[in-house]
């Protein structure tokens, strides 16, 4: 009798398929459903089910059970884990294998016995699905329509399946966490940019060569540039060609701005229309930045200079 040998070969093929799907970024529900279908084919009579632990780790949610009746899946969806909550609820609660060979007489199924009988389910063997850190992620169960005890090979197959399913579930959790973190970073970035764009003064970050890393709308607006279509790549793009083109010249300018009285340094900037504008520039170096990065604040002081000239004119001319 080579039944067990044949089953082992089929199980190895199913496991390889699961790993291939995992590497191909197939959705978790498809991985679980396909794996259960293969398991049921290898072990005739088995009805596979994967339940997933919710975020609070208090309830089990239906992950995949393509051969169980939809009514049964709906009834156990969201069931709390506990010491007497069927095979799966108990396995998730204890973190141990729970093998119930006859549901009609097992006390673990007291509250769910009628539900199981309604759908002709007589046996249920449940394996906890654990993460690499030992946390219970859910359960992998095999139902049968007759009372029966698992063989050694069937238990080993269920344990291996629970382990492989843990890889898929944990990978999905990690991927969803990465996506949440990325969305949070994008939202935080948009929020910060909105704050910066509401400023009256221009704000730019540059490296020692004058290359622009980030900027706000005000920096472009004061020089007549469109922040969307004319994004500045260099300080010269903002301030015209009045600054030295070499990197050392920009570094000296930034150092001068850092050391200037009151933190300000005046430069002449050519706007898009070719008009020379006096710009008050202040800069500070970001500590421990690599490469060396400066935060530069720009303020158009054209009106201030006009007001000063008007005051001077009124003071000295009748």
C-alpha cells in the first residue's frame, strides 16, 4: 500500500505551489483557498477551514473554507476564542492542537453541537497557526462528516500545513503593515507640505552644491515660478544667476547666512521677468545630515526697500 507515500508526494507539490504563490504576491484568500482545495484532494473526506485571529486577538474570522456551507461559515464568523468554543476556538485560546473525533459527545462543542449537526459535521481536528514569534494567527481545521480519529500521517500533514499557512498569513500582515505605514508617511508628508505651503516666506532645503531637495510654494511664487511646472532644481533656479555657479560659492553664501547678524543675509535675485529683487536669506545646517544639508528661508524685501526709500525721500526732500 503506497497511499501514504503518494499523499506525501502530493502534499510536497501543494506546499511548493503555496510557496510559489507567496513569492508571486497572490492575495492571501486565494492562497488559502487553493491550498485547502489541494489538501482536500490529497485527503478525501477532509473539509478544510482557515480561521484568522482578529486585531484584538479575541475572535476568529473566516479566512477560507470553500467546501463548508456558507451558512456555517457565517455562523462561526466572529466567534470568540475560549476554553470550550469548539475545536478552533479552543485551539486558538490554548495555542494547542485540539482533536475532536466525535462532535456529538465532546464537551468542547456543547454550544455549537446543534450547528455542526445541522450541517452533518461529526469530527474536527484543529491546529493553531503560529507566527515566527509564537503568536496565534488563526487555526487550520479539518472537518469530517463521520466520527474518526486522525492517523499519524494526517496529523503531520495538518501540522505542516499550519506552518506553511503561517508564512502566508504573516507575510500578508507584514505587507499590509508596510502599506499602512507608507500611507501614513504620505499623509504626514502631505500634511507637512500643506503647512509649509501656507507660509508667506519661502522655505528650501539644499545641499552644499546648492541642489534643491525640497521647497514650498512661496519660494517659487516670490520669484514668479510655477511650483508645479517650473520646479527649481538648484538655488540658481530660484534666485537667478546672481549666485556663484560653483558649489563652493554656494557653501560660502550659506555659511555667511548662518553667521550673519540676526541670521539674515541679503542677496539679489532675478525673478522670472528679469527684475532684480532684494531677498533676505537665512540658513541653518541640519545636524548630522548626510549629505550636508541646509534649511534656507527666503523673504522678498522689495516692499521693505521701497518703504525705506520713501522714508528717506520724505526725510530729506521738501
